[in-house]
C-alpha cells in the first residue's frame, strides 16, 4: 500500500493553532502517514514588509509541531532561496516520495485562486488536493473553479465516509468540512502590535519565541 503524504505550505507568519488543528483533523480523516509543514521563502502572492525572516518562521513551525510525530517541518522551500512555487516543490517531493499518494492541503479561499498559481494545471495533474472549509467561504464554490472544468474530479466528503485508495484513483480534489479555529496569522500579528495577549492563538513555545525575538512589533 502506498504511503499517504500531506503537504501543508504557507507563509506561517506566524504558525498558529488553527493551522495545527486543521491538520490534525485532515490527518485523522485521510489517515496520512505524515504531513510536511513547509514555510515559503518568498511568498509569490504577498508583500514582504510584514513577513518575519525565513529562519524565524521555520523555527516557529518546528516549535509548533514538536509534539506531533506525524507532523514534519520541512525547509525545502526556504533552502531553495527563491520564490515559493508549488510546482517546483511538488517536483522535488515526488522524487523523494516515489511510491506515495501526495496531497496538497489548503483552505478553500486559496483553492479558489488556483488559476493564479504557476503551471496550476500540471500541479492538479500530479497530485491530489484536500480542500478544507474556511469561515466566510463556501466549500461548494470549489466545484465551479475555472468554469467547472474540474468538477468530475471533485468529491465532497462526509464525516461518515471511509477513505479508500479507489477514491484516490477516481478523484483528485476532496472537499472536507472541518471544525478548526477561526483564526488568521494577520490577526495574531495585529494583537501583538496592539500589545494584546496571543495566548490560545499560538503554541506556548511559539509565543515565547515571538516575545524573545521581538517579532511583529
């Protein structure tokens, strides 16, 4: 049986408990062997003025997932020292995990903008997607991206549904409603700037690191 590898990328500026909780739910439903947490080096779609240095963001990811053996912090994009495009990362990971199902995990808000990704058609061809619900967005809208071009590949999951390899052969895009925290990194940064507590928003170790290194002041 093939291994099941999740890819969870992002700026992680900073990584928060919403990220971790979402991946715990996804990992349980899909029985993933591991999820790689991949901080981007230079995010292609974001300005860099409020983005902490890659070394800081990498360290915070390491701290946040330290208690979860199935979560693996990966410096693959930071070490590449370039703009972080999914197609490049995926090519490297497919060489590393030659006999595995690879799943991109992302929020529906990000998936709805997939036509802005470099070589997105090739990305969709080469792996599976787990598209998770996000407050303020309709998961169903994912079926209509690119005019419904990929609707036949999309499968809405229910909580009772058993996941099988046959499903991975039939579908490429799985829609999953989760109960993760309604939290965003920009809200965490805003709380820090306003000198408000971020307890309960990030792991205690991440909070201590932010304070020690005076990030997002």
